[in-house]
C-alpha cells in the first residue's frame, strides 16, 4: 500500500530496527497482479489477463491501453483491418466476445463461480459439435418415456381397485396439478438464460444459492439412483409374471380376504433380488461402455410403449367379445358403479388382499405409490446441453408431456374402473396384459423395454448430476467424481450402480416407491420455491421468455409438494427434510464460498434497502444506537509489504460490538491520482477485505484515492454511509512515532482529522498502545479505568460496558474517576454519578479526584517525577518551536504562520494546557498504572493553536501509559435511563 511521503522517507525502502525491510506495495506485487487479473478494465501493462482470462487463439490487435498495436492479426477474420469504431478503443464484438450468432464460435460457460476460472474462446474454424435436438426428440419424448412407465402397467389398475374411481380421479388430478405447476416454474427459470448440465440442480443452485442447490441436488441424485432400482424391479417382476417357470423360488397364496379361491401365484422376493442384481449389473456394463449408443437408441424405446398403450385401449373396447377371463366384464356400467367408491383393505407384502396382512392402505399411501408415475418432467431439462433452443423446447416439451400423460391417466381411470370387477383389479397385477389385444405378450415386451429404457436413463442421468455437483467445486468430498468436459463420469457411475444394487436387494417395489417420491417432491418444491423467490423479488435480471407464470402459482406448487409429502408419510418426510438439512449444514460449514447471483442475495439487497428506508433520516433512539466504527487503517508509519492494516485494529473493532453484532468500515487512503492508482486501490481493497474476513470481523473494506491524507479523510467523513447507517465513531491509532521518526507533517494531519470529526459530528476513539491490545484468547485482569471529565453522551461508559462483554475483559471491574476542582463538592458529585450509573444499569466504583492545574508540587512520588521530566522536555520543545515560527514570521514580514495557516499564540495559555495534561498524566500513573485499559476524555484542539503544540499536549497526556483510549463523544446521547 502506498503511504506517500507522510510517513517520511518517500518511496524508498525503509529498514526497521530489527532489520526487516519495509516498502510500499508496488504495481508488480502479487496482490496487485491478482486484482488486475480480476478486473476487465485493467490499465497495467504487466497484467495479461482480463476478468476471466479470456484467451484468443490468434494474437490480439490491442495493447494494454486499448490502442491498436503493430502485431498483425491472422485470425479467423483474415489480416488486420481498419476498424470504423476505433474511437471506442475496442475491437468489434465479433472478435472480442465471439458471439455464436455471428461467428459460430463456442463459448464455454463457467462451471462454478470462481475468480480463477478461464473462458477459452477459439478463433478460426469452429469445432464440430454434436447434433442438437429439437422439442420433440429432445424434451417431449424423454419426458413421455420417463413419465409413462412401470406404475401405469402393473400398479395403476390395482390403485383403482383399492381407491375406487372417484378417489383415483382425485389422486391423478392432485399429482398432475403438482407436476403441472412445477413445469410452469421450471419453464420460467429455464427461459431466463442459458442452461448447463445438472438439470434441476443447476436451476435451483443458481436461484437459491450453492447450499440449497447442493442439498436438493444430492437428494435428487439419490432419487434418480433409487428410481433406477424401481425400474429394474418392475422389469423383473413383469418378466417373472410372463414366465412363471423362470422363478427359482415360488410362493402360493390361497386366500383372498380370508376366503378360499383359486391359487394365485405370487412372485418370490428372492427371485426379484437375484434377477434384479443380474439385470442391474448388465445395465451398468452397458452404461460404462455405450452411453452414446444409449442416447441414440433411447427414443426407439418409446415405440413399444405407445404400441402397448394402443393395444390396451383396443383390448378394453374388445373385452366383451374377446373371450374375457373371469372378472373381466368389458365396459360395464355396473362395474363402473361398483368400483366408484373406495375399498381399502389390508394386504400382504405382495399386494394381495389379506385380512391378516400387515400392510394397511389408505389414500395417503396410494399417493406415495402413484406419484412416481407422474415424475420425469425433468428429463428434458437434464438434456439442456443437447437442445437447439432450450428456451423454446423445455417449456413446450415439458408441459405437453405433462398434460398428455395426465390426460391419459384420467381416461384410463374410467376405462380400467369399468372393465373389470374390484376383485380382478386387486388380484391381477398385470391386468393391462390380460385385457390387451391381440395377446398379452405385447404388453410384457412393452413393459420390459420401457422399464429397461427408463432404468438406463436413470443410470445415465444420475452420474452426470453427481458429476455436475462435483465440478462446481463446492464440496471437497465430491472431488473424486469430477470429470473433464466431454469425459464420461466413470466414478460417479460406479457409485450410482452401488446405490442401485443396494435398493434392488430390498426387493420390494412398494417400499422403494415412497423413497423415490420424497426425493422427487423435494426437488419439485425446490424448483417452485426458486421461481417463487425470483418472481417475487423481480430483479432486473429476471426476464424469462416464458410469460405464463406468477409467484402465486409457484407458491401453490411448492405448498402442494410439501402437503403431498406429509400425506404420503410424515416419517419419510421428516427423514428426507432432515437429510437435506444435514447436507445444507455440511455444505455451509465445509463447502467453498461462491457467488452465483442467487435469489437470496437479491432478497438481502432488497431487505437492506427497505430497512434503510424504514430507519429514515431522523436520529436513532439511544436504545437502538449501535456503534458503527469507521476504522482508519492508514498507518502513521510503514507496514510490511502486503500487510493492509495493523493486525490489532480488527481485534479492537470487535471489542466495540456486543456479541459481534454491528458493522465496521475499514477505510484506507492512498495518495495519488485516481486514474493512475485505480488498479492498485482495487488490489489493496481486496487485500484489506481478506484481512477483515481472516480476523472474523463483520465489516467492509474501502480504499479511497486522494491527493493527500487530509483531503481523502475529509471526503470520507462527509460521504461514507447511507442514511442512518453512516459511521458514527472514527477509530484510529495514536501516532506515537511522529517525533521518533521526525515526521513533522503528522501533527497538522492528526489535528485536521480530529477537527473534521468534530465538524461532521462524529465521535472519536484514539487508541494508544495498539501493539499491546489483547486478542480474544488473551484474558485480562484488573480494572477498566474511566477518567470522565466532560459530557460525551455516555459514550465512554458504553464502551466500557462493551469491553466487559468480551472474554478477554470479562474478569475486569470498572472504576470511574471524576475530575473536579479542589473547591468542588466532591461528595455531592460522587453521589450524583453513582445514582446516574445505577439508573444506567452499570456497576462501577466511583472515585472523585481534585486537581490543581497550577500546582507543581510533587504529590505522587515517582509518578510525579516521571511526569515532571516529560513536562520539562515538552516545555523546552514548545518554546523552541514557537521561537522558530516567530523568527520565520519576522524574517518574511508576515503574520505568525503554522501549518500554512495564521495562528495566534498565547504562551501563558500554552503553558496552562501543558500543566493540565501534566496533572492528568500523573493522576493516571498514580491510580491506573496496573489497569487493563484506561479511557480518558479527548480534549478538542484549541482554536488558532499550532498543531505542534496540541501534539505536545497529547504526548504528555499519554506518557508512560501502556494502553489508553482517548474518547470524544458527539452532540447526542448513546445511553438512556428509561426502559
């Protein structure tokens, strides 16, 4: 940091007594280079990077000052051409930004909000890219394939039999409304800018912040991994239903609701586990070796699904004529009436009605069972990197798939409820295959292919979601799953396969589906809350192309998701929310900080603006008064290189806050011209901010460039802060070195700062002995002594109470010394002060001291001798200084001048002030030599007095006092007697 010539010595290096070399921070220092690499407007010739180190493949044609250089340009646009916009000092937008619409060049978006990320822009021929997909194949088909799956084929008819047609319609409408509202929120967020990989994690993280994004993203990853097991078990169950002889184990159920019926063959759980493990391993091998092939073949999996649905509908209408099985009535009004109401029964683990069954069913349980049938609306957003136009394809494709499948489910409720008896609906788990025309094998093939395709999508998408979270570099524990751009996430795929195998071992489809439901609902609620927050805040950057959205719809969608979670199972809901909360807490503690411009930051900003306006311009009531210290970091001497501030200033600033509440403003002044020092000031501000964060001090850093220290501080004290959040206390270090280093400019600057604070009505706290100020781990004992001389609004008393709240001073006691003339009523003054402190709820011992300003007789032994020695030396220096300025004025024939201003010197008054400070210093040494800290009222600089004389007063006052605070209040009370 450039401290100018004020510290004495110009710009040359300064060597201290211990031999350590000090020098101001120069333009080539590391902090300056780091700052210049962050700023796009860097004018330093040493800086070779801009805001994100944009690298152009060919040599540029601009030098560091924005002027054309002589280096030829042989890039994509051919040789260097004359620019018509040379006046603006920049190249054309095509060359600088690489806009895809103009050049076809690919710009890699940043993967995480890191300061050191690199954006590489290549010139010349654009790199070949993969074929982009449109709305149909890129969004609608994947969503339709993910939504229309196993639940519809092997559970939907059973759900209608258990809940009846009426409650099934309510169930489908409730779940469909939830996904439709989520689709609207997803469309709004997805059309508010370009999207990257990660799907909902990317959207939620950029809207609600890294912590919320990672917590919900990891839960969504678990949901996808568990969904893979769900699809695998569905395919295996369908296969074993089609080929019962393939089962290794068998289990026969002979009772339905306690009555003897024909034997019903039930699939063994062990068969599901064995076949499920084998199928999962095969799928994982395919994923490891042929992900690109799967993405190309995946749309073909939808053809058997659509064909099977057509066969089911055809079979419903032909059921009467097509030799139906017992229980299949065809479309019948009687069946419709019989199946309208619900008939909840106990079942065994296989879902067969049994009066002795341990599984109880109600509407809440059916919601958990059915909801996975409407999930899958995120399949299009997960493919955002492969879409031609994400802002058009995602809204249209997602909402079209949601409405199509919801309509299909509603129609199927009427058809399935009218085509069979309730007993057939409850006992035939593959009723869709039974009624399908021309033969059930079509349904079996369709179910197996659709579920295997959905499982492949889950095992392909979940690892990429985990890799996207890892690539954002938020959690160090996920570094194992990082992948380079264009590479396959093998480690993430292996981890997903292990999770999927664990769920397959459970082997019970009805136990897995509520878990999937909770994770998906948690993700959907995150998407809705993200859109709600962004829509409610309505920041200038919130301009989605999808206009059919409103914050009330997003709030309704989020509320509906939460309600459905509790309807399904309050225990599963609590577990999922607890898991998300634990991940959030872990990310907030262990995660790396990042700023993604999320909605919470916008909310904080708007809340701060509203709070600032609510405070108004009137003075804050004493009960609501908080110290807002303006910590003056500009040292009176040289600091070591790259040290932005005295190490103990932040410790002292923390002592002025109660329980850490409050804000500090750390400000430093850099001498020079603003245009020349702007980059150095930014680097210094960054270093100062790092120091504040390192010291765990709540505050902000500001660097001001000014011609000199006095002008800079005068501008700061007038303009710093907003409304009632302006700093009210100026904190600075006492310039103890000014005489030792012969820095004759310091007195005028020091006195000018105090006068500026008085004019601006700012309180002043000057710290003497800052080097010995204790940190939070150094416990102090003894007393905190207050020498209360003048009325300061109670600031000195309040500071002493704030010191007691810190661990380092909590063992100390307060002593209040009142200075009075000898003929004053000492006992009356003591009683008044005690009563005043009692009303202020402050415990302190009151001591009244009488002092004779003109009495030079020794009263305190060695303390008085020390003060007299200092007084004699100060008296000689003042006499010499006055003689010097008088001689200079007489020689030049001008009035008496000091510090460039006319002064009036009353030598008798000067001697009186010296005597006053002598007595006060001797009193402090007599009573407070062993005090932990001493607070004394700061006398204002006398009018028309030379600054040099005032510095002598102050030096005599602080002589031999190791740790002292000089406090001057301002024209208002900061404490009150009333409740």
